[in-house]
C-alpha cells in the first residue's frame, strides 16, 4: 500500500465547501476553555460537513493563533457565530424546530449507539466545559441527552474526542 498525497485526496475548496449541501447538524460549544479543543472541533466539523458551530460563553473566537494551530484553516470553511448565552441559544434553536441534544452523562440519557435520529430533522449537539460539562440549566432545556458509553476507569473524554465520536456517529446515521 502507498500513502496518498494530499493532492490525491480530492478535497473541496473552501468555496465549494461553503456552497455544498451540509449535514443537518449544528455544534454548540458551551464554555470551552481550551483553544486547541475549539480548533479541533472546527476541523472535525469541516470533515463531516457540519452546518454551523455556535461558540458560547467563555469559548474563544477566531482568529486566534492557538485555535488556528489545530483548526488548520477550517475556521474559514465552517460557518460559526458567537452567542454569549447558551441557554438563550438553545431556546432559539428549539423555536426553529431544531432538536437539541446535550452530550452529557445524565439520568435517563440515551446511549449514543441507541440514539436514532429521524431523517429530515435538524440536530444541534451541545458539548460542555472540560471540567463542568454542559451547564445544568442547558441540560434541562435540551430535548434529549445522549451519552457516549465508556468502559474504563475514567469518567469522561476530552471534548474534542467526544465531538469526533458523536459527529462521526451522527454523520454516518444521517448520510448513509
């Protein structure tokens, strides 16, 4: 086997990305502290044609060199917007008939592998702070909570890893 060169990967240009049909997924970052995590979420969102990212609360905004270091230009391709209050955003998304999903460990959370998105629904997935997770008031306002199953000794995954797992899972369920 031979590794492919970047020129052989047939990736979209930024212009073609912006005009392409997107996966009906919105990412909401609720008070993310790490600029590297933010950049990684942009890069993952680019990979799965995510419609938009909302940066909320203390979550930093591009341009920033530490976001750029991991985003590798995806802040130019993926649409994003800063909103100060996550709870207000969740209410607006719900008013727009977008199903809101907190990625969190809660009572009665649906395990990711068991979550079945409805074709035609637009989904917003909310990822929380590296230490405190998604704010309780935001969790309470969401339509559903989905949990990534874990079987080791740790209680959580890094937010950028969680985002990769969830976006791939939902992308595969919605696109295939």
